[in-house]
C-alpha cells in the first residue's frame, strides 16, 4: 500500500497522531489521572495574568494540578493552540517556591513560547521523523541488507517489523546518534535563551533561587560530568545556567 511513496503516508499519519495527542492528552487523558482545579483568586493569579498580558500571551485558563499525588517532582507547563492557551502549575511547585519565583519560572516558560521554541522543536521532530522514514524507504527493498543478517530467501518478503528493526538498529543508528546530539545542542541553546528572556524581565535573582529549590527537591544533578551532560542532557546543568544568568546580570549593569 502506498508503493514507493509509502513513507509519505506513514509520516502524515505520525504527524496527525502527534497533533491529536498534543490536543487530547492535556485536556482528556491527563485529567483522568490527575485533578485539575482553577488557581484560587489572589495576588499570584493576578500577577500571572498581568505577566501574560505584558507578553501578549493569550492565557484563558490557569490550573493547579495535584502532582504531589504521585511524587514530589515540581513542574509547570502550558498547552493549547492559537488564542486558547492554558497554564498548569503543579501543587508541589507552589509548595516549594515563593510566588515571585513561580513568576520567574513562568517567565522562562513563556520565553520558550515568545521565541517560538515550542513550534521550532515540533517542526524539527517532524522533519527528523520524515527523514528517517524516507531513508527507510530507500533500504526497504535492499536484499543485500537482509542477506547480511541471514535472510537469504528472496522469494519470501521480510516482515516489515523485521525490516524496521534492522534499519533502525544498524543503518540509522549512527545517524540517529549524530542528529540526537545536534538536537540536544539546540535544546540547550533554547534553555539559555529562555533563561535570558526571564532575566530581561527583571526576574534573574528569583529565577536562580527558584531553580535551586526545584533542583534540590527533585534531586537533580547540579554539576554532572561536562562531557556526559553535553551529549545526554537536553537542559544545561544548573551550575551552567546560574553562571550564564550571572553573566547576563553583569552585562546589563
């Protein structure tokens, strides 16, 4: 089915599935396992809406999620398309840091949105997926590849699942390692840019103190081996982020 262009249909299916999951997971699936409640009225809610207004972020709803139900891990995330954006705060985040530190952390997250990091990362992931399926289509009918792994009977087609495993574990593996590293470098660059965005909003000190508290509570590695973290960590280590923010502060004075 699909002939030689089957990879286009497979990519289209994964693209539609990705958009569908991005839409339905936070709205339908996650509420099945966690409780979402509107953020209570108060100064924090007012300040968040004020920050969203300053940045022209179309915030429509603000929730608190009972993340403590499963762990002490703290987080905040946003979702929604176009003019219908929502922000979710973990209850653990609200317990671990002060309101002004929450604002600084949200300044970082809103920086990702403002600079288009979220959309860019989605486009890159889709291009990566499309490229992998296209390369697979070039190797799908390669009898030489299958013979190298003992599939010598050309009269019997190799099952697609076997072909996929052979491709992704052999030919695509080194390419995947290289592309993964490039994507990690880009992700780290985005994190530094989002930190600077929050710093430019005048929230440097609060972001630094908030990140320190979160890392302590989440038992995060603050200063891992630099070579290991460069390849494996999509977020820069805390020490590097703090150093960069201090450098931003010095330049702004």
